C-alpha cells in the first residue's frame, strides 16, 4: 500500500512579531495563507525506515538533510512513539517548495508525512493529537495541516481558520541562496530591542480578506521580519522595487525570507509580473494562488 500526501507552502499575509518570550521564541500574530506551491510525500510499507528526496533541476539537493535528521524523520518518530509502534516505512519527498525560502517547505513535508504515515500505519490519530504532534515539530507545521487562510498565535502553532472565499494571485520570486530563520529573528531582536511583547494585530488585513478587497489586502500586507531580512540581504529590497515597478500591487518578503512574494490583481497581471522578473534574469519565478487545502491524500494505490 502506498499513500501520497500533498502539502502547501505558506505566505504570511501579516507577520506581527513581539519581543522574545522566556523560551526564546517570539510571540506571533500572523495570518497564514496556503498557496499552490506544494511538496508531495509518498509512504509505502517496508521492513525498515528509509527516506529519499527528489528535487527539481533548479534546487540544490545537498541542502536537504537526509541523514536521519530531516523533519520527516522526526515526524515519523513522534507519530510512531505516540502509538507505541516502530517507525517502519519507505518514504520519499518530492520537493517544489524552495528550501530555506521562508515558505515553510520543511513544515509542509512534516505535515504531509504525518498524514501519510497515519494512513499507512492505520493508526487513526485524532485531529487534536495530530495538531499537537505537528506543533512539537515546528511552529508552522499545524498550519500546513489545516491550510486555507488562518490566524496563527502563540509562536505560530495555534491556528484557527479564517473564512476566505477569494482567489488571490501571487508571484513568488525565489532566491537561490536560502536564509536561516533563527538568524533573521536574532537580527529582528537587535533592531528592535524595545519590541512590545504583544505582536501587532491584523484587524485591517482581516477586514480586507473578508471583503475580498485586493487593494485593501495590498495596503495592509505586513511582515515585521522584513527590515531584518533586508538588512541581512540588501539585494531583496531591489527585488521588491522591481515588482512594484512592473505592476504588482504590493510585494513583501515571505516569512523570514529570502523568497519575495507579490500580490497581483489577476492571473494575467501575475503572469506579466513573473515575465518581467524572468526577463530581468531571475531564474526561479512562480505564479501561484491561494488559499489552497492543507495536507491531503492525493493517491491511493
Ligand atoms: O518552530 P520552528 O522550528 O519553525 O522555528 C525555527 C526557529 O525560528 C526557532 O528556533 C527560533 O529561532 C525562530 N522562531 C522564533 N519565534 C517563532 C518561531 C520561530 O524565534 N515564533
């Protein structure tokens, strides 16, 4: 028996960051949106545990840890331990989500693996337990399970769905050189030594989403990590400027970067913005839309 589960990348429409907590994590108030750039995780029955990864041509396979320390290895161990069974499966990840790109690709892999292995092992984990195990694996993993558009609080792991009937068009400009999320958060602390413990709210953005108002959404997109990301990688502000010149309604750094995402008012204008980036020499440019579903089974064999 084989299960393939697909899980989406995320964009933070709003990433409000507060002063670090005692455990070192930052309190967040974030609005996530799952977009149609996805990784697939396939799990089959096996006498032992193995994990393989395949990547598209433009991605550097060496960046994926496959030494027993991939987040999928840890997901399998946590799920197996929860049920008191051995973690046996042959698992492969087919990646499309940029590695270390600020789009939660590792989190998507973990969420997809949890769903695939739950099915493969027939252990019927409750939604509550699956979300709890997901939160142990990383702040963004619960969102990768539920997908859609959602409000995230805590360190990002407490998620509640937000009604969103619109289709929003995005262009993702991927940077070949990834960024370290902890480094960006550390630099945020250096730049904001007096940050409020309470992260800023997203009320205006949520009103724009509820109204399906693309110009309102463009005006209220916010990423508190962007200044730190620009400081560490000054080239990113040029990318944002180019998108604005080429007709995107608004561009922001995705999460901790370095992927930059641009909101467009239609599929056609998203494609026009993407073409402009390609002509400017950016090799990896994707047109996508959101919201899309969280981790879900796509094949049963
Ligand atoms: O939870 P996750 O493993 O994705 O977090 C990766 C790193 O990002 C953490 O070790 C921490 O340095 C930083 N982080 C943070 N505050 C958050 C989420 C992540 O400081 N709310």
